[in-house]
C-alpha cells in the first residue's frame, strides 16, 4: 500500500478515485474534504451536526476571508480531532487566497506535526502544495521547488495530480517543470487547464481578478511583489485583449462582470 493509503484511516480511502476527484479544477478540493468528513465522522445521529458544519465550512472556502469564524483557534472545539488536519487545510486555502503568504508559512511546523499525529498523508500533500504556492508568490522559487518535490513524493504512487492542477495558477511555470517527464501528470494538467477570456495569461487573470475586486494598482503590486508600472502595463494589455473602453472605473466594472461569468473560481 502507498503512504496515503496506509495513513488515511486504515487505507479505506483510496485517494486516486473517490467521489469529488472528477476532472475539473473547481471540484477537486471540496470532494476531497467532504470525502474525509464522511470517513472521519461515524454514521451516528449525534455526529451529523458536526459533519454538516464541516461540509458547510468546505463549501465556504472560496468565499470566506481571514476573519471567518472557522479561522479562529476556538473553532477547533467544533470538530472531532481526526478532522482537524482537514480544517487546517481549508484555513490554509483561505490564507493563500488572501495573499497572507508569510502567515501561511508560519503554520508549517504546527500543521506538519498535526498531520503526522493524525496519520493524514493527504493533508500533508496539500500542505506541501500550499507552502509551495506561498513560497513562489514570495519569489522564493527554490524553496517552492523543494515543497513540490515533497508533495510529488506523496502523490506519484497514487497518481494524485488534481490537487496540483487546482493550484496551477499560483505555482506558475514551476508546475510544468515539476511534471516534466510524467505524462500522466501532464495529461491531468492539460485536461484541467482553464483558459481565460481573450487569451489572458495566468498572471493577467490573477491581476484582472484583483483589479475587479477594486484593488488599487499599488495594492496589487504589493500583493504580487511587482512594480506599479508592471501592474499598469498588465492592465492595459488585459483591457486591450478584452476590448474594454471607457474610464478606469468603468473598465474595472466591466472586467468584474466578465470574470464573474467566465473565469471566477
């Protein structure tokens, strides 16, 4: 048995093919998390409220902010111990989406220890990927590669590549580099690729989302570790590709409409 099969609740969860891991980037993590919730909580009426609470948290992950109730330390009391690694994974996703990269990296040791004590290899796989994303966003490519290597060591035996694909934008060119020579992984990446409208590049989509969220050029530059001039040039190309005219505010409003229809998570 592989490490993931051995450590996830006695091998009852074969991560390569349970519900939720169908092709398509947006369905990956909720399926993984809800699958874990189903296994971690016993089929008993007393456990149902906690299980439903956990599933509700999973479904909020794309919309929640760092101030969500389940981000606070006292939220742990709402869940059974076997599910805490999964809760940490959801919390890490929220931090990653919020650009709180340093805060996410500071959780490395605590999350690793929790995953080891709970024998949860899948949560550790996600942690390595999330850490790689944070390191890459901070411009530390070598550190990101080390985290990706650790994640691949866990993922390859099960062919579990969809978690990587979901984070393709944050990993940028490091992901194709990590998948070099692995045809199965490359096929998953191709199958789940999500082109943006107007042929926007991953970086342009990232900047477009932030601009549509009413972030200023200075705020975008600070979050993505770019110069304001670079952000301004990217926005000009974005508006040109999408054929958007008018005032700066008007173009951002139109951009928000386009993203909500076509490339929002």
